[in-house]
C-alpha cells in the first residue's frame, strides 16, 4: 500500500491503490460516499477485470460495501450509481441485488434517484426484432441509490448548506435528467458527468464535509468537491486514471485562478 498520495492539494487527495487493501482512512470519518463502481459489463479497464462470474462480482461488491460502511460516520450518506439491470451474458437485476447486499451489511435505505441519461438513441440490442419470441426490454436509465449508515438526520459538520432554492426543488424530484459524459473527451472507458456528484454533494452534505470516491476513475467526484468547497478523497487502482484525474484537477484549478484574476482586475477598474 502506498501511503503517499499520488496527488494532493489542501482539500483533495488522490491515492493510487486498491480500495479493498487501502487502510489510510479512519473509520467513521467520511460524510458522504459518491461512486460508480464497475458494473461487470466487460468494460475495458486497464487494471481491473470487468468480466467475471456474477456470483464472484456480488462477492466483490459485498467486500467493498462492508469497507465503505465502516468508513462512514454514523450520520454518513452514500450515493451509489449503478445500473437498473443488464442483459449482457444473461439478464441480471444488478440494482436489486446490490441494494439487498447493502441492507444485509447494515446500510439503511433512504430513496432511489432515477438518472435519465437520454441515451435511447444508442440502443442496438433488441433481442428478437418485431417478434414475441425473445425481445429485450431495456430501460435507458441508471439508478442512484441513496443509503445511510445509522442516522438520516445529519448532525455533524458545519451546518452550512450552499444549495439554492431552485436546485433543492428540482433535485428532490427523484428523476434527474442530464446527458452522460464522453468517453473520448475524458479518455476513460466509463466516466460519469460532473453534474451527478455535484448534485449529490450539494444536496446531501454541508460545506467542508469529507467526500470519498473509492473508484475514482477520471476524478469527476473530486472535481465536484473542489467546485463546491468540500474535502475529497479518491482511491483509484489504475495509475493512468490517477494521472487523468490529477491533470483534470490541475486544469480546473488553472481555470479557476484565471477567472479569479480577471474578476480582480475588473474590480480594480
């Protein structure tokens, strides 16, 4: 285990490590976990086998969920982005199975947000075309399961919320509609858009809270932390993806600094 962060700022830390073997985060220290774990859909990651027997995948899921549970504060929340179901290599109810495992571990269920990714145009799998012999029913949505550890009412933290009235009204509606992220633009096989963690962070944490993403990927959750004044910790097994996340954070920092300098100049004028 590498105890030195791959990259860090005053508020952000990236660790190049396997979350299951990572032990540098204190138990009961995390306010919110936001993540999208591997879906076992044979995505071509660099350092992870995303095609395994389904029962092995569920065993892996239970192990990392158990670790996540220990790291959350008693009033900690968990926003878990997962598919509703899948039909690759046989139909499986991923959402139902993972929620069942989470509840067995001790997580309490709060609600589910349906993310309408608007990707119906990319459908290619029909099963049987214009026939009742074996059609596939595919919902063009993903789920964001909202769980919590022991207490839903949040008592720890700064008590300072930064969510706007319009955002609160819109985001407490359980259907979120925004487009997905471009794999080519981010250079990662399964990125999610920054809007997803941004909404979760502003809705479910106070300013200054600590947010963890145990499958950091291209670093989107930490970018959302930086934008919203939260502390962020990301763990990513693949060094190449850590570098992508690092560069995205550095580039975002440069843009923020340039914006600040321009604003300061305008104020002087």
